[in-house]
């Protein structure tokens, strides 16, 4: 343990650096978080906006996910294809279950 700064002499910090994450795992983690952000945004729009606005948002998200799906297939990116499928499924369920 070492002391940090002179302003707080009783504060201690333990130096235990974590091993660096690989870029792939960071990308996968952000894809998983994106789904949660999307679900929250859809819930916000469903409860606080007119039905037509919510339906337009869901339809736009389905179209964008379809484009991402096509790009993933062209690049043979299985993780991107799976992420686009999950986004499309969430947006489609929001469109159908309004």
C-alpha cells in the first residue's frame, strides 16, 4: 500500500492493476450494453410519446438493424450479425406489442 497525496495523509490506495482486456471482449460487452440502452429508450418512448412516434421509431430501428445485418453478412462477422438480430428482435417486439 502507498499513500496518495499530502492533502489526505491517511488515505491509502492499493496498486493492483487489472490485466488489459482484449479489444474483442470490449466490443462484445458494448454490444450487450447497447441492447439494455435500447430497451430503456423504447420503454421511455412507449410511455411518454404518442403511439405514432413510437411506431415510427421501432420501424426505423428494424430497418437499421436489417442494414447492419446485411453488412455483417457481407463481412462474415458472426458477432455483428447476432447483435443485429437481437436489436431487430427487440425493435420488432416493440412494434408488434405496442
